[in-house]
């Protein structure tokens, strides 16, 4: 006859095994979901665009961000971090003149990081092109 301890151990082992298998399946099922969010970022206003005392340019923008992120959410999604970044290229080895942003083309990039309930984290982005900053400070 098995002792209580032995039985409890068997039950716990079984439960942990089932849990591990379930987690693996949930995580795998996530691979069948290919998220296709959409986003549209409009610059409504350039609030200020100025040179800081240290020589760097500083710009403040008001954005209108419309995004459909519903495809990011599956039953395995715990939370989603989303942020928009303005990304631009600087010429390599160029002297930093401090007016790097004047008349600059840039891209708005919507990044998202998905924290699943189980499985590995997943990150992706949408790049939106065709933004530019004015030639003059205001
Ligand atoms: C922001 O964009 C949405 C969709 O493009 C539009 O319906 C809305 O009126 C805009 N809001 C502002 C403040 O421009
Ligand atoms: C914007 O994105 C496009 C496509 O990914 C890329 O070719 C271009 O160099 C980017 N422009 C800037 C200013 O980063």
C-alpha cells in the first residue's frame, strides 16, 4: 500500500507534467497567429523646434496615432508594450554641427513587444516612411 506522501508526490508530478505540456502547446499555438497590426501616424503640429544650449536640436511634435493592434492579442497574451520612435540617419563620421535635424527625412516606427503568458517574448515593428522636419527653427 502506498503512503500518503508517495501518492501526493505522484499527483504533483502528474500535475506539473500536464502543466508543462499545456504551456508548450499554448506557446506553440502562438506560432500560428501571425499578427498584422496596422498603424497610421500623422504629425499634427511641430510645437517647437530649437537648438539647445549644448548644440543639439530639440523638437516637440503632436502626433495623431491611429492603430489597430487587436491582432496582437491572443489568449496567450499577457501584455503588450507599444511605442513610437522617430528614426533618422546621420551621416557617419560627420562633424556634429548641432543642426542635425534641420530639413531631415525621418521614419516613424511603431514598435511592439508582446509578453506572453507562457513562451518567449516577441517583438516586431512597422516602419512608416516619408516624414520630414523643416529647414528652419521656429
Ligand atoms: C486623428 O486621426 C483620426 C483617423 O485618421 C481622425 O478620425 C481624427 O479626427 C484625427 N484627430 C485629430 C485631432 O486630428
Ligand atoms: C526609412 O525606411 C526605409 C524603409 O525601411 C529606409 O529605406 C530608409 O532609409 C529609412 N529612412 C530613414 C531616414 O531612416
